[in-house]
C-alpha cells in the first residue's frame, strides 16, 4: 500500500470495503484515507456485514 501511495496520482479511491472489516478500515484511516460513502447491500446481514464503504485520499490530505 505504501508503494501504491507513491504513484503519481492526485487521488486514490478504495471501494467495496465491507463495513465489518475493521482491520482494513483502520489501516486505511491510519494512512490518511477518509470515508466518502457507504452503500447498503441487500441481504448482506446474512454474510455478516451491512454495507460497502468507499474511502478516498487526495494528495493534499496525505501525511
């Protein structure tokens, strides 16, 4: 992930992170990503989650 963040892009967007994947969400937040949306998924509770989270990191946001 650190290598990907060195690539010459102005913004990085991650989509489709399950809301119960706390390890991934924590890592992305630690790297400076911010949640931009949640998309509820019908019948996802059967699979143990409720929504997909999208996160974004703009070059100006990086620390």
